[in-house]
């Protein structure tokens, strides 16, 4: 081999946002002048620099190069060991390239953020807020949460701790309840604060407001809210309702009529007649009556024709509702 290389140390540590360096000795073990290029392999390649990136050496000569690691202060560079390699390639004899391996230990750093939404809520008996705890560091941490009401007018419920992984956010639900109901008069405003304690920084304070409404003025609110939810639920499932309650029964009735050749009676016929009735006045078109060799005066044939029209009509209504709901969701 014409290439010799050796790292001064195989292990070093560095803090994100800082830099650390290691030297490598390169020796020309060939018999002619050669140039050796150096580059870093592994996850550290994008933020590592070789100084200089190439060495020209006489036979038997040896020089040093310096590898500088500058990991960014980012959650995308996780704490812990990170293997790396330094490849030394000979221009004259590429087959004799050497790779020296080492381990870079990335130190931990902590950076926490928190926000609360909404900052102001309104209700008679309770309200909820979402506290979003974000870990912008490179190590997971456990955050402690406290909710304070200096006026002692509220009961505040919040999980005492939450574990947040590096580079992720974790929502926490805060429930606010007034200790006494407000029977009448103007709404009252209550202030509270949420304290988030996480490693690597000062506690984070989040201020919020709960506006308590009188009970007498808001008795109708739950009814309206439930009615709105029911309406939205029906609208969201309208295509499924039309398909199961109308289109499928009409298809079953048409199939039974065509197979048995007899009109239907009973509860099922009464139910499907509700959806057939809007099409009862539509007879067989003359061009179809003359072109198809059927006895259209037979009652069962007319009934089957009306059922077919109802199935096609309600099928079109279902398709339009399905497409409209999909477009609305987009």
C-alpha cells in the first residue's frame, strides 16, 4: 500500500453550535510524489470540514490535516455517539485508499417553548385550553406544568408532567371550572397562569383569561350546540344515509320485482313507495314503448319501470351529494 493514515484520537465530543477538531497523519508510503485527498464519511459529513482537503507528499513524507466538526444547534442532530470516517485517497493508486474511523459524541442541549390556545375562553361551567410544549433541543425532556389562580376563583386541571421528544411538540389539555356558578348579572373575568418548567432555561409563564357567563343567559346554548352538532353529523354522512336508506332498498325492490314478476306488498313496499311516489307520474316514453317488445299494459311492467326511474333518480341525487361533500372537505 502506498497510503498511510492515522487519527490522533478516535473519540471526541462537541456541543451543538460549537466546534471540535481532530488531526489525522497522512504518510506517502509509495516511491513517487503523490497527492492525497481527504473527505469525511457518515452523518457528520455535511457539517465537517477538512483543512486542507488535499496533501501533496514526497515518498516517505508525512503531514497532518485537521478535521473540524461544527454540528448545528438543531434537534436534527441527536445527542449521543455519532460514528464517522475519514477517507484518504491516493491520486496515483486509488486502490490503496484508507478509511480511519472514529466516534463523535454529540452533547445534549435543551431548548423549550410553550404556547396556549386560546388565550381567552368563555363559558358558564367550564372551558378548555390547549398548552403546546415544544422541544427544540436534541434530547427528550420531561416538563412540569402548574396552573395557578391567584384569586382562588377557579379549579384548574392540567397533567403535572409531559415527556416531549427532541424536535417534537406535545399538546396538553387544561380544563378551567369556576368554583361558583354565576346566576345573573354581567359576565365575570378570571385571570390564571400556567407555568411550564423544562431543563435548560427559565420557567415559561402563560397568562390566560376565563370569561364566566351567567347560567340564566346561556341555558339555550347547549341545545343550540347539540342541534348544530347533529346537523353537521347528518350533513357529513348524507351520502351514506341516502345510499343505505334509499338507493339500496330501491335496488332490492327492483331486483325482487324483476325476478318474481309480481308486485310487492307489505311494509317493505310501503317504505319504498315513499321514494317511488315522486316518479309515479312519469310513464313509459312512446319511443321506448314502440321500440321494445314488452307488454307495457301489464301492471307489473309499469311498476318495474317506475321503480327503475326512482332508483336512477335517487342514484343521481346520491352521486351529486357525494361529489359536493368531497369538494367541500377540500
